[in-house]
C-alpha cells in the first residue's frame, strides 16, 4: 500500500480498467471523472460570483482572489490613485513615487477529498463517496481552466495521498488518479481498520497551505471535535476555505419503524428505528453535526456547500453557484 501511495503522489499510477458492470452511482473510475471536464466550464471559484451563489458576499465571506506581486516603484502620474503613493520614498527623494503591483497569474488550490468508509453510503442516488469525488473533479477542472495551480489531498481509511499544487495537466491527472484509486478501494468487503482522523488531514492541509491558498474540503465530517474546530479556524484565517458538506437524506430524515442492520465489517448490530429513544438519539447525532459545521460558517466566515448524495453532482454544483436553469 505504501508503494501505491507513492505512485499516486508522483502521478505514475496506471489507470485501472473499470470492472465489468461498473455502476457510476457506487464507484467511479478515472475515465468517468475525466468526462466531467466539459461540464465544469460554467462553474467559477473566482471572487466575483453570481448573486445567487453561496460564495457571494451576501451569503458568506467573499473569496479573496489572487494576491498581488510588487512590480516596480516609479514616478507619480496625474492618473494614478493617490492611495498607491509610497510616502517614505516620496519624502526621501522629494518627488512623488507610487508602488505598482500586478495580480498573481495563478493561485495555488488544494482540494481535499474524503474517501473513507463512512462515505460509502447512499440511500437514493449516489454513494456519498461518489458525490464527493465528482464535485471535487468538477472543481479541479474549473480551477485548472481558470489558470490556477491545482493539487490536493485524497484520503481513505488507510492511505493519504498528497499532490502539490502545480499549473500542469500532469498534476491534475495525478489528483484525479489518486481520487479514482481511493474510490476503488471502497466496497462492502473492505477490511476493517481505524480510519485516518480528519484532524490529521487538516494538519496536513495547514502544512501544505500556510497562506493565500484556495482550500476546498469535500467530506461528511463524520467525527469532529474541538481540535477540528481550531484547525478549521487556523486554515480559514490565512486562506480561502470552502467546505463541501456531503450528506445523504437518510441521515437527515431517518425513517421510523424499521429494523436496520449495521456493521463495521466484523461485528454487526440491529437498530430499531421504531424505538422513539433510539430514533431520537440518531436524529440528534446527525442534526448536531450539521449544526456544528454551519456554526463554523457563522463564526469563521467559511462558506459551506450543502451537497446531497440524492442529487446529480453537476446540477447541484451549478445551482449552488447561482447559475440559472437548475432545479431545487
């Protein structure tokens, strides 16, 4: 597995042939992710957003956009903005001077995708892992098309692959390959292991994106705690952070009167959702996690994309970006 993770990081993994009868609602391969490129054209992660976009300033903090690079110091011209005058140089030389900046041509983006077993669940359309993979691929294609550097972190229960942001098709392919490989490891007979904690992943994000990055995290945020909150606050303080919260309607509206068998791959238990106490405890757990993530949006100005596994990924991404002609 270590050799595979190393190949993923360097982008040298060979594409796996899709298994016979592959259902794209359950599992995705590299070809499936590549086919999303044409559908990512209208999505934008630039600071200027449509009025209905969740990234618009009316709904959340505005994206900072690319940074500025110092280019030159020159004499003041009548058409210059007086706010650009460098008063120290002006005082030293006796003539007005202005500092000239140019916008960065590209900006590093880190796309973080959760492919742990907690994401291998879906009650209506897709597995949450598929929705996360498709939305991450759409974001990667669009950001690359904008001229920015693309990289990411893809993590499952055992492996974590890091792809450094780069302005190259090779880096984009390495990210998509890591995503497809991690998704292919999710199946009903997968061995039971202690999953990589979200806090370890966020610590890697803080190391790879110290400042001025665009960071997108696609996850169900299965287990979070006070440390998770501190890491989110730290990352958002120096970067533009967007959280893609992936949910399934089953967890939000848990049906009653059913007996559900759950398993960790070794042990299994039966849950009676007809029991009011059990039903209330499970509902409180799901709603509490959602409330905590939404509280981060309020406190830290972190935009949250509410993604659902029961809706087509392209449709909901366009809708969340405020594009016309989308349902819901």
